[in-house]
C-alpha cells in the first residue's frame, strides 16, 4: 500500500472504513520528519491491516481544528470513522505498532 495524503475535502471519506492511522503533520516540524520513515515501514509491513494517511495541518486547518490538534505530530487512529486512539509526539515504531495492534 502507499501512504495516502488527505485534504479537508477527502478526510471524512478516507477515514470512514476500516482501521486508519492519520498523521497530522507539517513540513517544518522536525519530529514530523523523524516519524515519516517509521510510518513508511509500518505501511510496508502491515499496510494490508491498517491504512496510513497524512494530513498537512498548514494546508488543512479545518480538519486539524475539528480534531483539536494542537501539537504535531499527532497521530489519530480511526476505526470505521470513530477515534479509537491518539498519540501525540514522536514514538518509536514498536510503540506505534502496539497501538495499532490493540485495535486489529
């Protein structure tokens, strides 16, 4: 699978079915750049079980505000459109996989 880049317009549709991990990020954010390759690895390993998506908060402020994103990176895990978990800040791959596996 490939990581899907979301917009305010596509967000609801892309997160409405199945397990979806959305990375709320910005290009200028150091920890966001650190977590990007971790998300690529997770996508390569278990992308068939969870869809990995990214939302640039600078260009999609409406969705970021709707979900109360105040710090980035914020990763929100959705299951069939409902929030089931949230991680704020950088986490190592093992910690993120653990969060995902709780909801598989």
